[in-house]
C-alpha cells in the first residue's frame, strides 16, 4: 500500500491519517481515547464546579470546563500514543532515522544520506545549535569508518565547529530511535543562531566535492514532519 505524505494533507486529514496509522499498531486506541476524554471531562467539571459561582452560570461553566478538560487530556494521550506508533513503524526501516529527525524544530537542518555503503549503512547530517551532528544507522562496525571519514571531511573545512557522532540502535553507547530527537536536542548550544546560516553556506563546499550522491535503495519512510503537531498533542 502506498504511503501518504502528511505534509500534503489538511489539518483534519492529518489527524484522521495519524489516527489510522496509530490504530494499526495500537488497536485499542479508540477505547483509550474515549476513557481519556471521560477522565479529563470529570476533572474539568469538578474544578469548575468548586470555583465560586452558582445557578445556571455555574453549571454552564462546569460543562465548558468538562469539555475543555476532556479534549485536553484526549489530545495529550493521542499525541503520545501516535508518536510511539510512528517510531515503532520506523524502527528497522532504511532511512528511519532521517524520517525521525524531521521532528526537529526550526533552527535545525537535516541532510539525509550524505554517505552510505553497499550494505546501506547510512550517515545523515544535522546542523543546529550543537554544531554538526553525524547520525549513523545500520551496522555499528561498518558505520564507524563512514563516520570517521565524514568527521575528517567536515573538520578540514570547519575545524572550529564541533562535530558529534551518534549511532542509532539499542546497543551499548547507541541511541534508540524513539529517543534520537531528544538526544540531539540535548547536545547543548555551541553555535550561535547567527552563525548557522554561514555554517550551512560553507557546508555547500563540502557537498560539492562529493558530487551527486544517489540515495540507497529500498523504501524510505514518509516524513513525520507533517504529523508533528498531532503527535505532540496540539
């Protein structure tokens, strides 16, 4: 079945598509969301009911509070369950890390598959406040030469910019895919926002020397960027 690019959908269509995808991995999502709405509604009703007020106005405010509380808790739970389902679908797929990195906010630039080998071990590049982050996915032993080569390539041109290497996986010293975005964002601020534009321009010189790099074969997961707001519960 062909994948739908969520970035081409309307807000309502994105929510429907996100729910459909989540239900495939989490068949009980409908009951969970219903329960979440009920719990949130009860909490909202009680909070507004105990506030000063009486009569019809107090009842109306309590009903409004119930609706707001129910919807708020529903969206929070839906966002978390949808994110978990999305990462579950990406794990083990070629390019899964690149798709996950689209969840990074503004101020970050991701360049997928800047280097890879015949076995389809891939290195992606992220540029942001920590400087340059090289993200490898595949076999760790085969990735190390790729990462070392890319680090040297970047340091020759950008010797004053920090370069961090990250390998996606569940092994020792690796970062699990669901934690990749948070891990990258917690690497600290080592490059000022005003310097990032200049950094991106200088990276063009590195990319020009490698020529046109064909993407590895195999299915590349759909970007998660279009669903980002939904999965954050907003």
